């Protein structure tokens, strides 16, 4: 692999604030600052609530099939699943909701903010007690999207984002 694709990838990571650039010294993975949690939650609350509304309004029949499959996966959660499985499901759920907005700009922005939230989440992961419950609470959100109910979807997303921040604060 040449230098140009690597340089472009690093520039992209820097624009997403995942890498910090120090001229003539190099590029370094940016630190995870828990102080950013409230700012991140404020941003996610606004954008993800709007995304949930749009997803409920704009979901296609193909989107709804995926939504129903995700609901079935949530319903199948029993006992203690391993963290990577739960986090993977959480990522797929959020990414699916973003895609259901059919707004590429919003989906890209939310994927970026989700990556930052996930970094903070990893700091507290070993102390989070209710990880499976946090994933299961997506059921109401997905059901609202599947039934084209933007108000219920927005409310479920609001509760989810607020719950995430609260759970992380308790853990840290």
C-alpha cells in the first residue's frame, strides 16, 4: 500500500477527531475525554431524535424487513451474551436507524458521533451492569419506526440517549 491512501485515511480520521495531528511530530490517536460526554450527548440527542423521527417517516419496506429482523434478535437475547455480540448488535441497530433516514449527510454525521460515544463507552464497559438491558430498550424504538410513529420513535430515542449518558456517568 502506498503513502497516499494512508495519508488520506489519516486525514479523514483527523477530520473526525479520532486522530490528532502534530506538525513535524506525527499523528496520534486522540485521547478519550470523558468531559466530552455531555457535549456528545447534547449533539446526539438533537440529531438522533431527529433521525428516529425521519426513520419512522421514511422507512421503506426493505428497511422494515431489516427492522423486524433486528427486533427478533433483541427478542432472542437471553442471559448473558458476550459484550462484543451486544456491542455489535447496538452498532447495527444505530447504523440501520441512520440509514432509514435516507439522508446521507445525517447518517455520516451520526456514524461519526456514534464512534466517539463508543470510545467513551469502552472506558466504562467493564463497569456497566445493564448492557443487555440497554440493547433491549431499542425494541420500543425499532417498533415505533416499523409502525411509522415518529413521535414514539423520537421519545424512545430521547430516553435511550439520556439513559446512555446516565449509565456512563454512574460507571465512571
